[in-house]
């Protein structure tokens, strides 16, 4: 059994920022669609409703990425602090089986003889 005593704060922050940025890319088209539909269906027909939806859809991956970076850094700092007091995650690590790990045999390409 192995215990994870601490994590790299910047490492976790970078990964979380990238993960949240990718989620922002996934959710941006949904917000863009809702913004466009809202501007079409609105009774007052404000000209800036569609523009606001587009701007928010473009900014969403950046805002999600920054939020992920900050929350990842705070989470890593808290983990390091709490792991000192109560211990870290207990991990049971195993080894890979010996031999080929590919699900199919790797066959080298035939030479063309040119």
C-alpha cells in the first residue's frame, strides 16, 4: 500500500485549467445556440442579445479554464494541508503482466524491395 502525501500545486492547477477549458469548449455551442434562440424569440428584439450570446460563448472556454486553474490550485493546497494532518490517499499499485500488452500481435511492414 502506498500513500500519496502531497501533490504539485502547479501541476494540478495546469491540468485542472486544461480540463475545465475543454469542458468550456464542449458547453460553448450549447450557450451559443441558446443565445441565438433567445435573440430570435425575444419580444423586445434587442439587437445586442445575439452579440452577448456569441461573446459569452467565445469567452466560456477561457473563463472555465481560469476557474479550473484557480480551483485546482486551491484544491491541491488544501489536499497537501489536510494530508499532513490525517494522511493521504492510500493507493494499491500493481504491475503490468509480462509479455506483449497489445491486444493484437505487432507485425512489421513487409519491405517493398525497391
